[in-house]
């Protein structure tokens, strides 16, 4: 999995994920977002258009970050999920926990 920062300002950051988010790569995601939170960013938009796969470990990592930023009055939202990843969110009910947007532009409005 690769995490790439796309744009940021004082409190917000947009990043892109690519590859697989699983038990091996989820800690990398959590570590990186916790670093950005420590820098004062509390609002995250994640472009998932290149994220091919997410496991339960990946969902857990997203939930950890969503709760952390929610406690700081921030938000975590995801955009442009591939169909297979979108299905995992719908089956697991995570689409009711983390806002999902069809496109990155929709999420950034």
C-alpha cells in the first residue's frame, strides 16, 4: 500500500491510497495519519480510487482514525472507492460510520 499526500492546509489533508490495505499495511496507514494528527490536521479526505483491497484490519485502522479525529471535532471521509472495496464497506456497515463519496470532488465540496 502507498499513502500519498495530495494537498493540505492547517487542519485538513487530502491523501490517496493505492494497493492493498490489510494486516501488513494497515499499521502504516494508522502511523501516517497519527503523524498528521500530531501536526494539527483533523480533517481527512482519502482518495481510494487506486485501493484494490481492504481487509478487516484495514477497516479497523480506518475506525481507529475516524474515532480519533471525531474526538477532536474532525472528520475522516473516503472518496472514489472501487466497486469491490465499496462492497466491503456496505456488507460490514462501515458506510454508515465513515462518509463515502462517489468522487474526490464530491468529498471536497
